């Protein structure tokens, strides 16, 4: 059960970065990192499920990871699109 709690703490400790200050390549790299984190979390959750660990904690871990990954992904997408639009519009002028 401690492993699930550690995973929950790891998920909760993720804080969005200031993507506005990053260039497009850095933002793209951050998106890859978020996707890798998501895959790692899913693998760990699957192992916990296979070990028949505390189902309530597993459900909670799934819920928070989805919300946090969704929030980070949306922030990255918004910033990425703004920067692409800005760069594209500047190049057209």
C-alpha cells in the first residue's frame, strides 16, 4: 500500500511549468515528458491492480493522474498553439 501512496504523492507533486517562457522546441519536449510520465503511471497502476492492492487508492490514483495530466497537456497545447500562431503571423507580415 505504501507504493500506491508514493505514486499518489508523485502525481500530486507535479506542478505545471511556465510554458509561456519556453520556446516551441522546449514545449514540445515538455509534452513528451508528460506523455512518458503518463505511461509510467499507467504501468505502475496496472501492477498495483494485478497485485490486488487497495482498490480505493488505485481509483484515487487514476482520478488524480487523469486530472493532472489533462491539465498539463491542455496548458502545453494552449501555449504551443499561441506560439505557433504568433510565429506564423509574424512570418506572414
